């Protein structure tokens, strides 16, 4: 994207187009690595050695709030950032921790109303072993039938009044464990 267009986009969302902010946005738009804030800082610091870490964090926060980038929670230890706003999902390899974009169907309800709600983003995270790690590991086999069955049995599908379906992990405590709260206690006594 041309610098002038990037500058206009920043102004349109109420963010002053400083040289550092433009560089951060440009880096995010041109990478597919889904960098952490520290990775963005290290990259931007090569061109702007005096940039403060706080400037990077504050810019990422402002860009996220303005809807210009996504803050991903695909990695439970650190936030990652993505400037690709079109419909797609993310895959995180459990071995190398890289995050990849994966395509999804075009039936995403972005910009449409569902039960009076405006859908602004749909986030889908997938986890497993990436193709590169599988090659390094001698082509680690895909999950066995038993592992797939366990994964299928541990997920339940919930249908909302709108007719949409949502998968959620179902975790049941062992029958011998004490209830974790009043709702669970009532459910056990029923």
C-alpha cells in the first residue's frame, strides 16, 4: 500500500500518522508471521533505533481499537498481531509455535446482522503440528482414529436460537472431585 493511502487510513480512524506509526502499520501489512509486540519492536527498531518500546505497544493498542489490525490470542502466552482483516482462520503449531493463516469458507457473516447484532469479526483458531514440523519429524502421522474420536467426543456443538452452531470444549470433573461452585453443586444433586 502506498504511504499516502496508509496515512489517509490512519487519519480516517483518528490516529495521527507519525513516521513510527506508519512504519508499524506497514510492517504488519507486509508480514504473514503474526508477530508479537516485541517482534514488532525489534523489527521497527532496525529502521528507527530511538523508538521507545512504549510507542510500539501504544500504537498496536490504538490500531487494534481502531479496527485496523487484529490482536490474536491464538498463543496463550503472548498476544500476536495481524493486519489481514479478511475472513480467515489461524493455525498454531504446538511444536514450533508458528502461526499460519488458513482459509475459511466465504460464508462468514462479517458486516451482517445476526439477531440484531452486527458481526465485526469472527476468530477461529486451530492447533496441531505444522507441515514443516511433520517433515522434520519424519512425517509424523495424522491423528489416529482413537485420537480423532477423543477429540470429537470432547467437543460438543451448541445450536443458538439464531440457528448458528458453536463448538465448545466440554470438560467434566471426575465424579469424586468436589464441586467448583454452586451451579456445579446443584447439577450434581439433581
